[in-house]
């Protein structure tokens, strides 16, 4: 049988075939629950503002971490395409296992770009695996520095930024740090803090919740909140006991709630970090995230050594006393409501007493913490 093709003949190609060829696949990596919130903003922006990409999410969890039932209930989280559950203990082993498992995801998906958030060991592991496969990298928390080279996460921050081609910065200090390190201005974008998108979206829900319904407080009763980093059991025992001693003294002024998981409580008691003299502190397990934000918002002061809490309290306009020598988020001090007290409980106690006496930081939202950060990041990536 003979077929004659005319000069202007154009073969029919199905639209789904064209779409699959031209559409780029982008992979975001969530290594913590907080990172998944930030990526939720990105996912929403990808779906709203571009049809040129297909956004996928890989979530990495540790099997020994205690899950919190209903932690994100009420928040519209995106679909996760890939899940990696780590069972290795120790920083080196978990980093190695992450690289091996994440390379399998890269082989299957073949993304055009990998987006990283945070600065954990698993984040660095993903950066190394993607870099070995010559896949371009973007980092949404670029340029943050505490200048404490003894900190494991500080080393991670530097290495992750070195490996990334697209550096999205959440505050002006990040711009300066990257330039001081010799980074090309063309690779840097001042986008803002992705977490502000979620806080902006659910602001009404945070405001409307009543702390007394969450914690058993009396209506309009003043209280303070202590929210330590999740790895508090790895901190110096004497130093941590000193913090609980300080919290116990504060209970003579107002109730003090300490948000600590049951598993962590058991470890603190086993190591005899929590003593019988600390019984006046009201220990509560982690609650739903929106309830937790409401607890912080309505408190007189939040005491912490967690980086994410410094961000959240600045957005919420709540006084925060950080028991650390350094912070990689100086904007929370310069512009926000954060007080850096060092690792001296007595200095932290004085800062809290001053706050309760009315010496508060007025605080304001840092630049570009406006709920439109995901949109800015996606527009930049879509135009590359």
C-alpha cells in the first residue's frame, strides 16, 4: 500500500505527549515538619502561577522520632510523592543513608531542579546526592549564619549554599553573608521567609483560638511558655537543669508551661535533668500546630533555644527570650521581638522579668515576610 504525504502535512501529536515532554519536574525536600509547612506554600504557588512545571515533594522522617497525632490538623498540606524513613542513628550514618535513599528518588523522578529548605544533616545529604548527579539546586534559607563553627548546623548551612546555584534569602543579613563569601549577586534573590505565608494564611484561626481551651488555664490568665529545641536531651545536663530551675522560680509570678513530648520527658527524667523541685512547672505534650501558635500568641513571653520559635514569635508579635549565644536569624532581634540572652539562665530570667514589668520590644514584621514569598520564589524559578 502506498501513502502519499503532501508538502504541508503535519502529523497529529496528542497534547498529553507534548505536555509531558515540555513540562519540567521540580522536587522539593522536606526534612522536618517545619520545612513541610514552607514547602506547602511553594506547592500552592507552583499550582497557581505556572503550568510549565510539575512539583513533587519528598518527605524525610526518622523512625525513632515520636509522631504527633493531628499535629497539622486544619492545615492544607500538599500531597507527598516520595517518603524516606530513616532508621540509622548518628549523624554520619543518617547522612549516608539519606544519600543512598534520596539517589533512588532522583533516579526515578529525574527532576530538573531540587529545592532544599533548612540546614539539617539530611538536607546536606540531599544536596550532596543531587550535586553528584549534576542536578541544579535551590535553597530557600540561604545566607543564614550564626558564625559558630562548632555548631554542626552552621557547617551544614555553609556547605549547602556552596552546592546550590539558586539562593533565596529570607532577611538582609543573608544577602550580606553570601556576598562576603564571594557569591555572585545573580544567584541571590531576596524572597522573604516562607513560613510567613502559612502564618498569614491561618492568622484568623490562630487569633480565634482560646488558650484556656488548650491548656486548662483560667480565662485571660497570664502565663509564660517554654519551648525547647527537640534535641534538648543532647544539651549539657547541668546547663539544662539550670534552665528548669529558672522556670521554677518564674512560677512564683505566673504559670509556666513547658511544651515537651512524652518521650523527651522520659529521657530528661532518666538523666535526672528534671528534678522534684521542678514540679511547679506545668509540662504539656505538643499540641495541634494552630493551637500551639495560639498558645504562643497569647502568652506574656516565650522562652526557647529553638530557631523556628524565634521566627514564629516575631511574626506573632510575642516577646521571645532565646537562651543561646548566637542566632542565625538576627532580623528577629533587630526588627522583631526576640531577646538574645546567651546561655546564662540568670540573664534570661532578668530579661523575662523586665518583659513582665513592661519593657517590651515593639517589634514589626521584617521585610518580605508578607505571605507572598512562595509566589516570588516560583516566579523567579519559572523565568529561569
